[in-house]
């Protein structure tokens, strides 16, 4: 499920992806550069929140997702918990049950150094999963 490059994006790149794919912002190029527009308010020229570094900006999107678990974990080193490494944030969002695998739960999971970054990555993965589902 995590065969993407979200973990390697810079904070600015990740914030842009979140704005487009999860928050529903749109952008237009103009002679003045990129102009961001919030689809809900239809206001142009707004400052795009930095979702990947500002917990307050990403928290409302996380609160909309039922089945969310956030915890502090030691960074994984090749899949093995390494207590000597710094603590990271782990965001896990419940997506549903895999009926082809004995109703095994499906999660969007992200581990990152900051709360906002982990939440952004997990929410983007959850959104991409939802879009990829048939029907």
C-alpha cells in the first residue's frame, strides 16, 4: 500500500500534494506566479497553509477521518524497532476490511519525524486508496 514516494518529498512538495489531493485546493499559473484558490470559499490569492509542518492546518482533515490512531514510536530501521533512534510519529487510518483476506483490516500508515508530516502522508495515502476503489 505504501509503494509511493511521499516519504521522500520535501515539506513544501508534500504540502502541495496534500493541498491538491486532500484539501481540494486548486492552483493557476499567472504572470504573478502560482495563485492558490480554496475550492470551498472560491477565494483566490490565498496563502496556502503549510500542511506538512503546521499541525493546526492538518488537524481538521485528520478529525474528519473516523478510525484514526496517532502514536509516538521509535523510528523503524529496516522494519525493526530501534530504541536508540529518535522518536517519530505514526499515523494509522482505518480504511476498511479486505473481504478477500478474511476481513483483514486495511490501514493507511505513515511514520515521520513530525506529527503534521505523518498525518499528511497517511491522509494522502487514504485518499488515494479511496479513489482507487471500484464503484
